C-alpha cells in the first residue's frame, strides 16, 4: 500500500452545454444565425456535479453510491483527469489505474498485439513499460495466436479478455473502478477476480462506483451517496446504504 496516496476535491462542479436536436439541425442553425441579433440563444446546461468536496486518504476504500444519472461516472472521470472541473479544484497524489471506459483506445482493425500497446498508452503506461509486460499480458489473455489477428475477428468475450489483461497489467496507488469487472467463462472470471483482488489489496486508495450492495459491504470502509450531482450523505457504509436503500424502496 502506498502511504502517500491522497485525493482532495474542493467545491468541484462539472457542467456540460447541450444542444437540443432542433438546435443541431442545419435549417435551425441557419434561422438562428439570421435572427441572432434579435434574440440571443440561451444554451441548455447540464449540471453533472455540484459543489463536491472530498478528502480521500491512503487506506480508504470509498464507495460511490447513487441511482443512474447521479454523477458517479462523472466523478470517477474527474478523479482520473478525463474531465476537468468547471469550478473548484482537484488534487490527486499517486498514479491512478482507471478500470472503466475500458474500450477507449481500442481499434478493431488493429491486431491484438497492436491494441495492447494502444490501450496501454491510453491508460497512462509508458511504451517501455508495455513492451516489458507484453508477454505477460498475452499469456494472461489465453488468446494465443489470435493476438496476431484484427480485433474485428474476436468475439465479445475475447475482446473483453484482452482489454482486461491490458487494463490490469499496470498497477496504481489509486484504483478507480466502475462496478466490478467480470469477463470470460467461469475459469477466466476466477482468474480475473483474483488479479483484481490483488491489485485492490496493494492499492493505497480504492474508489468504487457500484449498485452492488453486497460488494460495497465486503470491499469498502466508507461511502458517499450522490443525488443529482451532489453529496447527499457521507460516512460509514451502513449509514449511507440505509439512506440509499430507503430512497429506492429496497430492503437492506
């Protein structure tokens, strides 16, 4: 475990301007341009996170809980540096391993071996680091000679094996995970779960966004509840889960 890893968010907000379908049409854009001096356009703004403050230290296993659209994935992307806040500040100390958006950087026309390099660079690994672990990654996939073929020839299960093997070949002091990853057949899932458990055990910080109550209880030591991009509750797992489950009408 890395004792130095930490994450500090102060009053972080993330907003996205959104064009309606009508605004995107060519005719509407032409009419808007003609009439813009008479009537100013009012942009539609989506607020994904609102004034979020967090202090996550080494040893924390933080669960991010909330319904669909609550802001869980947006928060993970802020922590990973994929999204930059429109307000507030983010301070992350430690290398992040982002186990979400797993298909980013994948090219279906490239071979499995070529995609090992492409995906590795996307998750922040150095070229020399990927080269050094290429054989290990290939062995873990159990794909053999198929790695010389384009990804478009792979089944979805084969592709997930490759993506998982690359994503978990590089460790980080901070692990960001959107749901727990299950890939392949029963035997491969067992191997994948063992690797994931080992990575999490060695990490300084785990941030897990999940709907799986049992997984949260067995993995995390604190939680936050997001509602409409705001932290509605924070603290001990059972306290936050109780509030979440009461809101969904589910039994604890």
